[in-house]
């Protein structure tokens, strides 16, 4: 979308914003009709192209559609119906030409009436069906995550590549192969039940939380957060909790997302700049969301034996978030308990990122001198050297130890590695305050 006329640019900006919010819903609804997620994405893209062609004229003649999302949805569904009719006509012609072959049983003409009926009916939550289709076992875990983040989260290939810390062409190939595999396997567009649900739940939970995280702290762009993604992930989590009420980790994930989302209003200032957790005005935290999160955590604890300390990875992360939620002020935070919870989390789901988060908690419980060696050890790992938050944590620890020049270098490294403009400005500012250039002789 690169128009040069000011009116064209306004339309393209509006369309880009609408598409970012509505794309997953449109793809999900079309996928229910055509039973092919790759084809559904193509048809949704055709609707986007149609909007690019028609909306500038609509704006000149009096204004854009009152409900742009509904316009895109209707256009995409019409494209899907046209495709089904053309396919059915083609198959009927083949049937007429191959009547003798049919009589011999050489081939069978597909019946598309079910798909045409599906286009006119509401079968419930198309987005949830889209998640489970993209997380089907015919795909490997990496392909499942990449495809769902593309279709449901609306992430670009570049954003997904950053999330996986792999080259962008690798992600592009995964997505193309995944869509082809689903089509060839004729994967049903449905929410599984029973044992099939349990086996696919872990990947779905991971995907939903990755989508939430992209909304909570955007990997790229000019905005610190993308609230629509957080809201979509929360909605899907709540639907899953209703679908699988006896799964503790589903409630654990919902608890984690609800509690984190409760801080949204306090995470930016009036200019949209990030506000870090310890600096947030806790009176701006959403008590309704926090209450929902703590209630979901209690449900998870009840399902896992009654203790918040004995849950799975999501429930344990929710318990950590609850420590912050229950503290009246930053100074009242029970950091020793948070360290202990991170120890349990590491035992269940070890990862360098969890170790880094634990190092932050250790710094608050026992001081930066104790935590810095932990962060330095992580800095020696190849996969962490381009992780900007590692350098940000090191910068904070070094600044608290009075090692200004080293802190400045760490923050500058972190700023150079992030693709989010708001975060880059924050980190550059912390570099400047850690050690002014004049003080370091620079």
C-alpha cells in the first residue's frame, strides 16, 4: 500500500488498521466455507485488494463504509461463494463428460453442497477452529506456531522470524509448506473433542500466549503494545477454558493473560512511551481484569491439588504475576517468593529466558551484585547474544552497581537490537542517563 495521493494514503492507512484487526476473523470465516486455510487466506487477500481498488472512490464520493470490517468480510465471503460455485460447476461438467468413468467407479465427483450450506450458517467460533486447524498433528510444532501466528495473530513473516529467532526465508517456507500440507491432508475445520483435544492443547496454548505476548510487547513498529492482539488472545483463552474446564493449564494461561492485561493502561504514559513495571501507577491497573485473573488462578490451583506452587508452566507464571498484583506498591513485592516460583518454573520448563527473568528477581531480592553473574553467564550463550532484553537487564544491573560506562554500552546494544521504536527510544534514554557521554570522555 504505497499511494502518493493524500486521499489514497488516508484510505490505505485506514485499511491497514482495519485489516490488522479483522484479518483473522475474515480468514476464519472463509476457511469454514472453503475448508482450506491457505485458500481462505488467498480469498481474504482478494477482498483486501478489492478494498484498495474501491475505497478511494468511495471516499471521494462521500466516505468509507460505515463498518469497514463487515465490508471486507462480506467481500471475502462472496469471493468464497463464487469459488465454490465455479468449483461445483467444473465438477458437474466433469461428471457429465465422465459419466462412463463414474459408472465404472474410476473416480468420484465431490459434493460441494455442504460447503455452500456452511457459507450461510454460523457454526460458532471460527477463530478457534482456525487455531486448531493450524495446530493439526500433520504439521510439526514449528510449522504449527508459525502458521497460527500468521493466520490468527496477523503477524508478518518478519515478526514471526524475530519471535523464533530464525531467518525470515525459513519462516516463509514453513508457512507455505504448512498450508500445502493441510490442504493435501484435507484437515477438517473443527474443534477436536476428547483425547484429540488434549493432545493438541499444549501447542494451542503456546500459540495463544505468543499472540498475547506480541500484543503486550510488540516486536516491531511504532507502538509499544498492540491491544487488539491481547484482547483476541484473551477471548480465545476464555473460550478454551469453557471448552476444557478441567484442564488446569488452560486456567493458568487465562490467569496469566488476565493479570498481565490488567496493567495495560499503566504501561504507557500520555505520549505512549513505555512505563516499566516498578514505575507504574498501580491505581491505573484494571481491578476487574485482575480479579478475573486471580479467580482463574484459584481454579487452576484447585485442579492441581490446591497449591499455586505446584502447577504447570502457565500456572506458575500466573502465580508470579499474582505476586505483583497483590503487592500494594512495588516496594511491597515478595521477591523471595518470586525467586522460589522461578525455581519451580525452571524445573518444569527450563529456558534461558526464564533464567533471565529469575536473575531479575534475584537482583530485587538479593541485590544486583548477586544477579549480575547470572546474567553474564546467559550472555555467553549464542542464542541469547542477540536477545535485546538480556542486554537491557545487564544494563540495569550495571547501572545499579555504579558501572555507568558498561551500563551505557549494554543499553546501547539493547537499543540496537530491538525492532520496536518505542522500546528503542526507552533503551537509548536509559543509556544516556546511565553514563552521559561527557562523563565518560566520549
